[in-house]
C-alpha cells in the first residue's frame, strides 16, 4: 500500500495527465522497484564481500607458515602467583649473567613475572634463529607485554591467575624495548624491560666481556638509549 | 509547479511534526539535551588538558594528572554525553517523530533523568577525589584507589537511568497499539512508524542487556570495594573482565544505531529526500544489530590468554558481520540523496555538487558518515585474531574510537541538535559562518588525529600512557607522530568543539526569533529540489561500499605483510 502511494506521488511529480494516470502509475511502480532493487542487491553483495577476509586467513597461513601454527597466546594455564614466582626465581638463578641480565635457554621455558611497576627479570638475552617458550603471569593487576620492533610491535595481555604462553623466534639481532601497554596504575609509564637478541654464535660465549655487560646494564641504558632501539 | 509545492509541503511536514511535540515532553528532551551538552563541554575541557600533557612538544608529561583527567574525560564523553543525548533522541523517536504523541510517563522520564544526573555527580566526585582508575575501572587495580566505590556506584545510577527511560519508551510504544493481542495491529504499527523510531525499538533489547550486565558487574564490584563482601580478587578480576567486555561491546553499538537513525532524519530534513527502497529493508537492517552484536564481544579480547584460540577465530568471523548493516544503511542514505537529487536532472556525479554543503546539519551528516566509514575501516586489523596483536593496546585504538564516537556519532548528533534547537526554541542559528565551518573542521581534525594516531599505533605507541619516552628508549618516530595526532589533530578538535558550543549557546539566547518552527530559514532551510524526471537508480551510492571493502582487505593484507616480516616471530 505504501509503495502504491509512493509511486503515485512520483507519477504526479512528473505531471502525468489524468487519462494516462493508471497506466503511468503501474509503469512507474514497476520501474522504481526494478531500478532501485537491482542496486540494493548490488549493495548487499558488496557489503557481504567483507567476508572475503576469511579466505585471506588461510592464504596468510600458506604464505607465512609457522612451525607451531600461526596463532598466539591461546588459553593459558591457571596458576597461582606463588608457584609462578618460584619458577621465575629458579629460572633467573640458573641463567643469570654477572651483569644481572638472564640468558634464556631455547629448550627450557622463559618465565617473566609482571608486577606493578616492573618486569622480572628486567633484561633477557636470546639467540637469533632459536625458538623459545615464554610464559608470563601478573602477581597483581592486568598488565601487557608490548615488544617494540622499531616501527611495529607485538602485543599480548598479561593477567593475574592466567598464564600468557607464547612461542617466539627472533630472527634479527638487536635490543628490543618491551613496555606494559595496559594501564596498571600511576607508575605505569615506567614499566618496561629489554630483550636483547644476539647473533646465534654469541650464545656459545657464555662469558661476555666486562665492557659489554656494562653497556647492557640497566643503569647505563638511560644514557645509551639510542643504541637500544632495534637497528636495521 | 503544483508538484513542487506538494513535495516541499511534504518535506516541511517533518519539521512541523517535530515542532508539534508536547511542551512537557520537549522540556524533558531539553533537560536531557542540555545535560548531555554540559557533559560534552566537560569532556572537551578535560581533553584540552590531555592534549597539553600528551603532546610531546609541550614537554609536560604529568602522570597522575593525566590519568585523573583521562578517567574524567572518558566518563563524561563516552558514558554521560551519550547516555543523556541518546535518551533525548529516544524520547524524540517516541514523540516528535510520532506526530506529537505523548510519552507514556513523564514522571518515569524525570526519574530516569534524576538517576542519570545523580550518576554523573557521584562519578565526578569519585574522579576528583582521586579514583584514577580510567573509565574501565578494572579490579583488582581499582581496589587500590579509595574513591573507586563512587565510580561503581555512579555506573549503577546511570544504568538505572537508562533502564527507566528505555522502559518508558517501550511503554509508549505499547500505547500505539489498541488491540495488543492482534499481530496485524502490531505489524501495522511497526510499518507505520518512522525508520528511526523503529531503530530505537531495536536498541531496546541491547540496552536491557547492557543494564543487566552492569548490575551483574557493578553490584558485587561496589560491595567488594567497600568491604561488604569478600571475594578472591584475582578470580573476580577474570570474571569481571569477561562480563565487562560483553557489556562494553554492546554499549558501542547504541551510538552506532542512534547515529544511523539520526542520519535518516537528517537526510530528510536537509535534502527532503525520501527512501526509494521499501522502508522494511532499512528497518530489517536495524534488526541485524541485536542479532549480530552480542556474540561479537570477543574482538576486544583478542590478545587475552583467557580466551581459547577457537573462540577467537569464531569471534573474528562473526565480527566481520557487524560492518554489514552499517554499510547497507550508508548505501540507503546516500541512495536517498542520489535519487532525490538526480530526479532534478543532475548527472552521475553532478548531483554531489548541488547538495546543501552550507547547511551545517547536512555537513554534519555527510562528514559524519565519511568519518564513520574511515574509522570503521581502521578497525579491520583489531577485529581479527591473527592480526589483533599488531595493534592491541596501542594508540591505534583511541585513533579509531575518537573518529567513531566524536567525528561520526557526536557530529551527526550535533547536526540534529542544530535543528532541535532551532525548531524547539523557534530561533534562527546564530553565527551561520561559524556553524558552516564547524562540521568540516571537526571531521578533518579527527581524521588528522586518526591518521597520525593510527601510524603511531602501528609504530607501537602504547595507549593510556602519560609519558611515552620510556627513559629515552622509545623510537624517535613516536614523538613526531604524537605531536601531529595530539598537537595538531587534538587542538583542531578542541577548536571545532568550541565553535559548536558557541553557536548552540548563542542560538539559544541570541538567535533571531522565528514566528513558527517551520519558518526555518538560512542554511537550515530545506534544499529546493525541483523534480523533472523519475529517478530510481543509485550507482554512485555503491562507490563508498566498494572503497570500504577494498580498504579492509588491503589493511588485512598489509597487517599480514608486517607480521610476516617481524624480526621476532610469535606463535
């Protein structure tokens, strides 16, 4: 009934005479519906084309195959903070270097504890080309793990009571800043740590020179921040 | 000539219809509208402080002040400006668009208003007493601030206000059907009502879900924060986070639906265009929101360890569906303009030039829709499980949400406010030149903010962080990008906001008096379109949709390219 009225108004608006009214009205109605509906159908087709993104996920998997699938930080393990703290302390004790940094072992998990407003350990050394298991837990509030890689970043949430488990494989040596990007309180801006990726062969030299240790030590980083960005 | 008169008569009827709403209902609408505008003024005032702190060139990063102002800014802007103005729009849908029909209960309407206002007061006392919890107020972080209970209590009040006004709206809709048991009578009523009123009806189940979730969240959170109940704080935090995101996700779509509903009114008021499609199509598209929106909350949790990979993938696929009704609405609204304008003999693109670009409400509509499309495209990477980790928690989030809620929703609301103030207060717009500039400036400002802010997000700048220098370790590009996003985009947004407040404020008190509401002159006058032919084809209206689809595909491909080349691969 509504369409009839609308079509009638359209016919009147183009000034159809009374004799041709009925025929003109029927024609106009047919034209309006046919004309507009084909564009409406086209609009539906275009709108539903956003679903073309779904096959892109498969194409991405084929283009960049990953040893452990392409998905990150799936459901984590539920763990008490004290249990995780113990594991972190043991990991640090076993792998600590004289400068306070920790050199990770690719066949053992890396443990990182997030607490207002620091990460423990605060410097981790990895070897390029190796794959590592990283596990993180917060002891208090929700934090995040945001790895800065020069002009891009990787971001994951670190929660209390739920372990964030990641696999990571560094390919380029460099020093990477990791910041908390989930507001965790007034000191949030000062919560960050470093991941240092070394050449694969460097891992064999467990003893670094004193100069190198000083360069990487947290106290001197403030002065040498330029070198701690990921250089290409 | 007779046909032109009839068409213009028909077009003016909407203005008359709005003007005919009962003065008592208008008072309630005005109260909501003014309270909303005051909340928006507050949000802009606090945004000015954020711009100063967050622009690195000013060198004034002040952590505590920043987090307090950010909490107040978001609560005022995202919670109260929308709560008030959307309630006003809902009342308008039940009265002004219903040819002067009355609201079911004025008392209930005022009770709802009182609750919402009480919520605002309680929340602001909480913020300025030191609850630096941001508007999310996640436990257990929130527990470390003594004023946190006031944040939860304020949220309970605003939820109660939203519940009462929605109940009043729903009761009003029930009064429109005499024989409640007759399906035919309901169908007739639903087909008769304006598209925008129908949109408000579709929002009702979503609003009730929000209210329910708010009570599930904030009653225990409030009682826990004042020590009346004790829970395992961390266990509660996990549950809170999940329920919060369900609620928060649905909240986003109320402005999206309301904005589109307003767009249908604005296109009629500014160009006189009528739908060339069956109105049931537009109404059916509004029904998609309550169906599609709730299950897609997962996309806020793509970087969380507490959600399994399978759920994230399903969530990603469903998330793509939320674009579809909005894209189709944009097509219909643009198509209404195109068909209307081309019936006057304009060519394939020539009709665009003849649109009423000087009408501030039309400029709000068209720039709002454009910004909505661009901001919608920017969400592509964040919605997908495989790409979300590239931007989660970065500045790319505020860089899309601000264009969405300010450059699109608020701008389109501003467009209808220009008309509402003129029609209801029978005044001509004050400062027409300022009003002409305002929508374009606000939109461009937000697009500058979006452009530089998105690049900052891609470069890793964290959101919600006062000082992004990290002791000098941050990449150099961060400063430049944030100077452009906050310093340029933020400042221009503030200027555009001030222009709007000045024009509306001055119109209320110093605008030229009109004898009758339908006398609207100047830039707000409806466009004169003299039809010379029938026209029902809308090819140009298809173009924005095509661009949108191509852009989201390109963003997705681009994100895959970046992730594939990360110097540290995550899996």
